[in-house]
């Protein structure tokens, strides 16, 4: 199977790994470089919002936050050692926006695994920026089919 992501240690950032799309013409590349690390029972996933992620209020666009949350489910599952890049899919995603995100400051998704079954992962979390809560989310991911 072709590897669609490059997963590597981040130099000078102990415990952090980058998880970046190989094909920069794919949607995932729109978010820029994604980083993740395991913090106990929580996976922290990070993006760095840029102007291309902004709305006309100069805050992080809700669509960019939703895309980040979706990617964070997979990066979090990867941090937990539950997924390799492949054909996993999002079955459900529920998000509540709490506040606006600031361009130019790291946006973190704190992802928690609620339950794993034979085919499904149930996850939830918070998107934060420093001490500010930006969104809450829960999602269900179907693991890849082995072929």
C-alpha cells in the first residue's frame, strides 16, 4: 500500500511527530503541517492557522476548524497506535463552536479515546488555543478493512 503521509519526529520538539500529506494537491495539505504527541491518555494534535485559514473577521474559519477536527481524529488514533494511514473513514462528527481561533497561534485538539470495538473508534475532545476553548467535538471512525 502506498504511504500517503510522512510521519517523522519533529527535530528539537521532544515527543512531537509531524504527520504530513505526501501529495500536496490533496485536501489534507490545505491545513499545513500537522503535529501530534501522546500525553498520558490524551493525544494532542496541533496545526498552525495561517491567513489562508481565516474568515473575513480575521479569525480561524469554522470550515478550517472542522477540517482540523476531522484530521485530529485520525492523528489522535495514530498517536494511540490504533491506525496506520489507509482506508479508515469518518462515520460521524459532532462539533460545537465555543469561541474564535486566532490566526498565527497554534491550535490544539486534545483527543480522548472513549471506546474501541472490532471496527470502530469512538473519540471526543476539545480544540483549544492556549487557555481558550474554541470547540468541542465527538466522532466515530471506522477502521480500515484488511485486504
